C-alpha cells in the first residue's frame, strides 16, 4: 500500500471514530472491532485525536469507555462526490413520485445537500447522475392523505377512512402500521378493525380520512394470521420460461420461483382465501405461460374467466 493511501485510511478512521463517539461512548476494543483493526491501533488513534485538540474523555469501569465532551460539536463534514451523488439520486427518485411525505422538508433537504457541495460541484457528481437512475413509473393518481397516514402510524393513532376499492366504496377503521411505495404507487399496511386482520391499502384510493381520538399499541391487537400460514390454501403453478421472465419482476412472487435447468419454473406458496381472486386475475394475465395445478378453487375461477372470455369473443 502506498504511503498516501495509508494516510487516507487513517484519516477516514479518525473521522469515523469521531462520528461514533459523538453518538455514544465506546471502549477501545469495541472501536477496534468496528474498524477491523487492532486495539493498539485504536489507542494510537485516540492519542492522535487528543493531540489534535479533540476533547476526549476516558471513563473507567463497567459501561465506561471513550467519549467526547458534551460541549464538543463536530463540524459538518464535506461530502465526497459519490456520497453526494447517492444522496441526490435518492432524493430525485422520491421526486418522481406523484406525492412525497413532508414535501417542504424534502425540498429543504435537497437544497441543504446542494449547499454542502463545492460551487461548482465536482464533474464526477454530474457524471455519476448521468449514468445512474432508479426508474419510477409516473402516476396521475394523487395521495392527499399520505402524510396523515405516516403521522398516524408514527403516533399509533387509529383513523376512519372512506376507501374506494375496485368494487365499491366503504368506510373502515384502520390502525396504520407502515407506508411503502412500489411501482409508483403508495401503499399503507394497516390493521383493519372491521375485518380483524392486517390488510394493505392503496393510498390514492382513500377518499377521506378522519383521526380517531385514541392511540393503540399494535402489540395489544389480535395477532394476524401469517400470510403463508399452513391453514391457508396452497397455490402451485408451473411456469414456462417466458412465464418465469414475467413473474420475476413481481416483487412478492419473483423470489419464490423454483427455477428448472430448462428455464421453466414452479411456484408454490400459501395465501389467505381472500387473495385467490387476485391470483386468478394475475395468472389469467399470463395466459399460456402458466398452468395452475392447485387449489381446485383457483382453477375453477380461471375456468370461469376463460368461459366468460370465450362467450365475449368467441362469437363470429
């Protein structure tokens, strides 16, 4: 290793030790494990920081270790070009969504990150962002209650919503548990009191939301039956090579494919009975690239869909 590389590694480690000790006190042994160096190396680093004027304190006994004085504040560290590119990529990806939670904070954070960069920014940042991208489908659907759901989940507060599903509009009482995004849509996983189970709701389909004046500890809710519980029907489907390629892109199912040497595959999973309609529509969309083996109820639903299509398009 060249001399300048050794100096750079030591500088990075000294900076890392400062960041660690700013959050908590640690022993030399704990710091050594974190950076994969010897305890002797850490002791030399601590000595170097002290000689640079960093106010280090050593606390003896159980629970002790090295710490920084409470009055010591570490100045903001400059971002490397790759660090800046990663942060800007993350924020720009969020910007592609129709709505983001805490939009004002999102804008101010983007401005702060740009302010941390030299003026003008290094060419490497622009070069990286020109070849890196996270594709997010552009959706027209808006989610006016996105931030309210995030806050309700954080506060463990129940809400009353008017929800427009594909079939009907209903009023439900929910305890939001988590908010996620997938394929350009926002989803809320919540405990549905009327159904007495966890369900996932598309946030853009919520037409109204009213907080319920009570907080609920999720640990006190009835424990939901796991998605793949043994009591649920088993779904088995055989996929052609084209079917495997199509299902691979589906986040939930793609990881469950048992691939065969010839490129075909097999799906085997258990799901709640209420999900069979979704699987019927999904497998119907794959056409001849899938053969559902079981359950019989799912095969019957696919047969009914096929007969309906023949009735609609079979007339000459």
